[in-house]
């Protein structure tokens, strides 16, 4: 919109007022001239008859000039409270327990957020998780600190053409555990980890160098598991009378954590990897 000149915007109204004032001035001048012009005439020889001359009625005072209108009418101030969504209230901070008494509060927090905690078996959950992850980041598996129940079914093999293989039916013994892990809400898990992070870091300082952080260890452990190869087909085994080993030297040379991933079966392994990528992405948001 172009800017307005105040003189131009008030010209019609001011012009009208000026004309009215000028007409009144002219009328007054005419009356005065007529009045004073009568005294300059020569006297009439005829007897004059006195005539009362009434003074003209005073003209009304001109109306005061109205205040000029502003160039624009200010718009009303917008209501700052209208159509404004209230900010969500932040979740109350969790009052952390002592490290030695942290297992039950942590499980209660998970249950309150509708997470299944039945598979968890640990009296010192935070410490066991720290130890398990710390070793996992080095490719090792410490079953005693895994914190979950072991599968009930036994590991089985099958022989084809004098070659021993993992019986694919034995992969099913991990289905329940994998399905539980995949069912966990990644956001809930990472948010609770963030809330309890001081306790995890405290437990981590008991077993690691002070300059290291537990969150880095988690990401390292996830990377180890994600690097597990995904061979197709049956997995050949060797029976050395003590324990089964992978017949493929490359597979046998893998870290223990990756060999355990192979024993889950290809379908379960891919499920776990998808979940791990999701959790890792959530953890990266905390950095």
C-alpha cells in the first residue's frame, strides 16, 4: 500500500471548511461596506423622515474546525493467547535411587511404561548390563551378566552327507527372546537410559578407565553385533568332542558375540539388527 500525504487525504473536508469561512467573511464585509457607504451620500433636500435602522443580528460563530482524521486506522492488537497451543508440560524428573538399590525402581519404571520385564533376571540390573555391554564391545559374551533367561530348548544338529550342520529348527529356541527384544519401545528404553545414565556411568567407572563413557561402549557393542555376517544356507559344524565349532574358518574366527548372533538364525539375526539400528539412532540423538 502506498504512503498517504496528510494534506492530500484531508483536502476535500478542509476545502469545504475554508469555503464556508470565506463566505462568512465576505458577508460581513458586504454588511460593513453597505453600512459605511450610507454616511458618504449627499443630504437630500427633502425633509427626511427618521428611520430606525436596526443593527444587523450578529452572525453565529463559525463551527470549530474538526480534528483531522488520521491517515490510517490502527489495527487492533492480536490476542496473543488466541489459537496458541499450550506447551507440553515436561515429564517430571526421576529421583534416582542408590546404585545398589536401583534394580526394582528401574523395573517398575519399565512396567509403568508398559514394557515387558518378565525375561529379565538380575538382582543388580544396572551393573550386569554395564558388564555385559562392556564385554560385548570387545566381542565377548559373558552369559552370567546377560540379565535374561537362557532358552529352554537344547541346541540340535543334523547330518547331511556325512557333514554336520546346525539344525535350523534349533533357531526357534531363540524366537521368544528375540520377539521380546524387538517388542521393546526404543524411545522408552532410551529415555529411561538417559534418566538413569548417571547410575550406568557410576557402575561403568568401577570396571573401566575414568576417561571412557558407557554410552560410547553401548554404541561400540551395537557396531560389533551389526558387523555379523549373514551367510545363506546351512551352517556347517565341526565336532571336536568338546564343543561344536564352525567348519568355515572365517566364521570360526569371528568374535564370540558374532558367533552367538549366527546361532540365532538368519531371520532372528536380521530382526535384532533392525532393532539395534533403531536404538542406535535414538542414542545418537542424545549426543
